[in-house]
């Protein structure tokens, strides 16, 4: 198992031979580490996470909430995930048109 260079728990799930796995395969991670909530599952090895951004709007003197969606590769060794789980993703090379991040840790659901 490879050391991916950031402090995350090593996943315990089974590896399915996917080369695009930072722990077992040859996928190299670099760049940004982001956290989000799983908003969409069901695609093969891909999930969509949502991130909340709160920013101040000068004109209305109010805070504005925005969410942004981000597609990420889900290596099989991360194991089962469900909607609402908090996950950590890290930037990698583009794996498809929309996927440039890979899930590196699942913190599970937050109550
Ligand atoms: Zn793996």
C-alpha cells in the first residue's frame, strides 16, 4: 500500500484492480484537498460531492449561501458510501471530462 502523502486513514475496503487508486494503483495525487458532502452516488466509481460556500455580499449586507458540485473518482477500497457522508477528496490528473478529484477518506455521516 502506498503512502499518498497526506494524513488520512488508510482505507480498509477491497481493491478491485483499479489502477486509478492512490493507495493501490498508480494514481498520483497533488494540488488541492477539499471536503464535501456526498450528493450523488450510483455512477460507476464516481460520486458527486457538494460544498457549501458562504460569502458576504456587500450590496445587500447579507451572507449568501452557495453550493458547488464536484465530481470525484471513488476507489473501491474506500468501501460503501451513502448520501450525506463527509468525504475528503484530493486533486489528481483528469480522469474524465469532469473528474479531476479522487476520494481519499470517508468520514461517514455526520449527525
Ligand atoms: Zn485502493
